């Protein structure tokens, strides 16, 4: 998943990486390909990100 390292984490920040501080959603739209990347319960780590609960990447070009 093409997640920028400086992406905002809803309910958390790099200063407060506690996974219990909010639902910790990350939402990124890949323009051109029209793909939404959604991560839940995300924690920023030195290596990138850890997703404790779920991740999904639906295409936004079709209506389901």
C-alpha cells in the first residue's frame, strides 16, 4: 500500500503513538488509479506502519 510516512493518523500522532488513543484510521486516495487505502488501528513504527485490526483498498471507479 502506498502510504506516505508523514500521513495523518486520526485519533493519534507520532507524539502519542498509543494504540488506545482513538480508532487510529488512515485514509489515502491513490489518484489516477482511483483506489482508496483505509487502515484501522494503525501505529507508526520506525519501519513504517503496523495495522493491528484491518486494511482494505477498494476501487473507487465502480459502485457496489
